[in-house]
C-alpha cells in the first residue's frame, strides 16, 4: 500500500510541476498506533530512498512530548507544508483528526483497520481541502466530476483525492461509489511490482492479491485458480467472491457466475455493483426468461439506489430484459434512450452491441462498435480485449467463422479451457446460423 501511494505521489509531483512548479502534492499515511508510525518512516527512508526531510512523523502525543517551546517549530513546519517541497510524506496516527488546515494532501494511505465511520470520514476529510482554487481550473475540475459520476476515470487529478484501497474499508468505499462521489482507477493494472509485493505477503491475502492482479491483466485462468482458493477465507472471502464473479463474467461464463453473484447480492442488497453483477449473470446466461421476475426486482432495486450509475444500470437493464426475455426488437429503442441519456459512458453502447447480437442485427452491432471506438478515442477506459471479443461476434454474425475465431484467439488465450471451448462453440453456432439464413435467402431468390 505504501509503494502504491508513493507511485501515485510521484506521478502527481511530475504532472503538477508541469502546470505550476510551486504546487507540492503531499501523501498522508494514517497508522494504527504510535508503534507503527516510526516503522513506516523507517521503511520509507531505508526501502524507498526518501531522505529525512521528505518524511515527517507526527503523532497525537507529540505536543505533550516536546513541550510548548519545542512544539512551536514542529507545528509551524506541519502547517506550512503547502508552501514547501518537503516534507513529501506525513506519517501520523490521530494527530490529524482535527485542526489540520492543509490543502495539498492528495494521496492517503490508510493503514488503520478501524471501521468506525467517524474515523473513516475524518481520515478522508484530511484530503478534501482544495489545492487548485484558481478560476482557470474550474472547467477541468467540473469535467473530472462529470467523469467520476459517469464511472470513468477523471481526465486529470486536479483536486482529486487518491486513496489507496484498504480492504477493511470496502463497504465505505462502495457507498461513496454508489453515490457518485468516488471512482476507481487502473493506473497500476499491469505493474509487475504487484507480483513482487504479493510475494512478501503470506496466506489468503497473497492469493487474493495475485488473483486480483491476474484479473486486471487478463489472465483469467490464473485469476480463477488463485481466487477459488480463498473464497471462503475469513478476511478476504468477500472480496475474493466479488473478484471471481467479475472473472467469470469476463469469460462469459454467466451460468457459472450465477450462484456466486446471487450470494454476493444477498449479503449486500444495496450495493449497486452486486445487483448489477447478479443481473448480468441472469439476463445474459441461458434461459433468461425463467428469471424474469428476479430481473424485474433487480432493476427496481437499481432505480431505488438513486445514483447516476445505478440509474444508468437500470435503463440498460430494462433494455436487456426486453431483448433477452421478451425478444422484442424495441429493446434497441430503449438502449438508444440510455445512450442519449449517458452519451459519454461506454456501458450503454456495450449493451447495444449485446442486444444487436441477440437479434443478429448487424447494423446495430456496427453502430455500437462505432460509438465505442469514438468513446475510446476521447479517452474512455475501454479494453482492447472487449473490442476483440465484439469483432469476433460481428464476424460470426456475418457468417465468417474463420475471421471470428482469429479475432477470438487473442481474447480467449488466457481463458479456462472450459470457457474457451464454450466461447468457440458459441461463435460456431452463430456463424452456422448466419450461413443457413444466407442459403435460405438464396433459395428464396430462385
């Protein structure tokens, strides 16, 4: 977590110096207790190469320990950090819960495991003061807010607080994301240092970190192997189940994901991401008509959540129900409504491709691909493997099985054997159906 925070800090320092060399972002490390904070400072100096001036350790008993006279210069240095390049990192326990008026905290690494709501809010509150107050940056910051509300990564990190994820705070993070107040970033998706870090950790956490990393870099088979080992773990089990569902959905193993997604949903029915994952497993799996009642309930629950993202999910859900359960091509009108409501978001366009595929509607599929490519060109976070899978489906709908399999090879090379086989069988069935329709059209024309 410390290395992840430093990586973010270094990136911010580089980016901000190009805009204004007098702006100095800071990282705050909040420790469990005063026995931990000196160890953190030592790690930062000895293992990460920071010098004495770059790390400031300040704990709740510091004032009493030093006395009023010696405390004064320490306090002055602490409260003037905005104006100086050092310290770069502030290490603390409880000192910063109140009376800490600093604007440049841009990265927080919470090493405390306490889940008390007030402590979480106070910790995050240390980084919510604005560093870029000038009017010239208002448009950039407004665009950042719009992107976060649309569940996309912000275009810049001006006045965006980065928090290194602590597993004990997951439900708190989920609430912020549900409300459109926070998002996730993928800055380190392919960073091999994650693997090196995982080797330093033992037990269930080791397997979870590896599984999480493998999912991010598209090594689904390896991710399944690691996550399956810890889905019943006392500390990482909840997170492992969520990650395993995402891996299965990536490989389009919807039926296999269904029971696990249902258990995640039943454990937290207000989490929009659990609702959505369970919905996808049902609506995109086999025989979705059997689950119509449950799908309707899930859509209603998404609407009740009330966030921008959940409203988007619900609109997409209604269109998918119309397509997959009612087999009504007016589903394309519903998904176009969602695209119009959220023009800068990739998910309605992704759903349009799926709906077009359901009806073997090549025009709708091409339109969705065109929209996705345009969004990608404008900075949307869109996986090349997702596009590769869609190109494979498009080729199959056009009856070109060889092209479909060629496009699929790169996408599915890291799938499990079962998932890869099922995907190729699906492509073959679609291509065969397309060829049959072509033959029937040719016969009719005779």
